[in-house]
C-alpha cells in the first residue's frame, strides 16, 4: 500500500510542476465519471506523453483503437496540425455519445471521427476505404484482440509510423505463462508476434503511478515495409 501512495504522490508532484491546469480535460474526466464510464483513462502525465510523442513524430493522421470517453483522444488530437485527422474506434454506444460531447466541448469535433462498433469490423472498413496511411497508432482496447489489432495496425500504418500499446504489464502478470486471464494471454500473444515481426522495431517500458503498476510498448514501423 505504501508503494501505491508514494506513486500517487510522485504523479501529483510532477503533474503540478509539468502539466498546466486544464479545465477542459478536467471536465472530461468529470463527465466520464458522471456517465458511469469505468475509470480507466490514461493518467494525465501519460496523456501528455502521448501528446508529446505525436508531436515529436509530427503526426498528421492518428488512429486510436479504444475511445472510452475521449480523454486520450483529446490529448492526441491536440498534437495534430490544422489539417490533421484522428480516427477513433469504440464499441460501446454510451462511450461514443460521451466522447463526442467531450470532443465538441474541447473544440475538436471536426478533427476527430469516431467509428462505433467492434474495432475489428471498423478496421476492415478503413482498409476497404483505402484510407491514407496513419503515422501514429494508439492501441488501448480489449486486450485479447491485441494480436489482431497489431495485424491491422501494420496494414494501415505508413513507413516510420509510431505504434503505442497501453496496459501491457498488468501488474506484472504478463510473465505468467499459465495465466487464466484472457487479457494477459492476449498481451503475451501480442508480444510473441512483435518478437518475430520484421516490419516493426519496438521496446517495452514498465511504469508505476496513480494507475498502479503497468507499462506500454512503443514501436516504429520500419521504412520501406
């Protein structure tokens, strides 16, 4: 318990020093809680990390798999240039409604398109549309489908695209080969695929903080692939 308390305090310290007060994002979290959405948004400092990664990449087209209430969506969309576009995929109708309200409140309703329905179906639709390749992809949805999301991400990504997958450590359970948790097994299959996939170069980072002990995978699609 002391570890979690300390992680919370450290997050609060860095947040107070490095993240400006943001009534819009604070309002998003309040709206999400008021609508009964699960409190599984990325932490503010993690949202800022996504924002900075997208800016460093110079992202113009972003794909997000898993919208929830749009908190991470807003962080990412704010990194886009004027002509940028973000497509976000969300299964739950209520989540889509809340996210669209939040995006309008943030002034980003025209820059973000939310596709409602099973993400694998929406990814197939994007492929049939022959959309312009994405240069930043954030995977943060149901973990058992992560291997499938990776296949689609690599198909829809352009050369040099950044791919980030969240919640890959799962309190350390990722190392449990015999885990009965489908989310853990989904992550393990995802990692196994990455270990032999020649089209992407990646690493994993363990994190601690207000969201507990977890981590993310960061990868770059190899040029020419």
